């Protein structure tokens, strides 16, 4: 039998929030330990979450799917008001903070998608020694990291 958070309820138990948010209760306890969400404790030491916790958990899950680190998620959530449900304007402020970072992630992921076959196309799986994708290890001279996917502007065909 499913428990449903009544629309008029101001608070919910950890089990109710977990079910509505589609996460395990252990995830909620973890998010709370990490400072991403908050609860109050009853006299019996049970957690009670406010209704806006559901939106915060949805934001956390979506952000994690995008590969955002918990520290960045925590910083974004810190911009939201305490003691009231965030408004559309509050959420817009949070999303604006990530716009540049997300644009950069999209660019890098697009490059990875478009060049992944070329990177491993010869089958050697070694960009250190691959004479097709990285002749004479020219990318290694530019420093560590995925140079080809980080916007290498080389004209020698390595990117």
C-alpha cells in the first residue's frame, strides 16, 4: 500500500518524502548529512521534512545526473531562502549561476560524442602512441588532460 503526502500536510516523514521523491530513505539521510536538505526532529527524534524538500531533492537528483559535484549543488541550494518555499525567481537565480558551467559541459560532451570514434577508431586505445590521433605525442607537450576534447586548436590534424 502506498503512502501519499496529503496536499494539506506541511511536513512529511522520511518515508513519505522518499516515496514521493523516488529515492531511498538512506539517500535523504545522506543529503541531510551533506547539508543539502534539512529536517526538524520531533520529541521522539523522528525526522520531519517540509514540503519544499521534494523540490530540493528533485533539484539534487537532476544536478547529479548532469554530473554536478555535491559541493556545487550545496552552494546553489544555499542561495535559496530558508523558512519558505522557493519561488520561481529563487530557482531562476540558482539556474543562472550554473548557466556558464552547463554551457561548457554541453560543449565538452558534444565534442566527446563527435570525436569519440576518432579517438579510438584505430583500435590501439592509446593516445600516447597513436600515430593517427596524436602523432609524435604532440598533445602530451601541451600538458596533462584530454587536450583534444578541451578545445585544442592544433592545425597538425591531432584534434
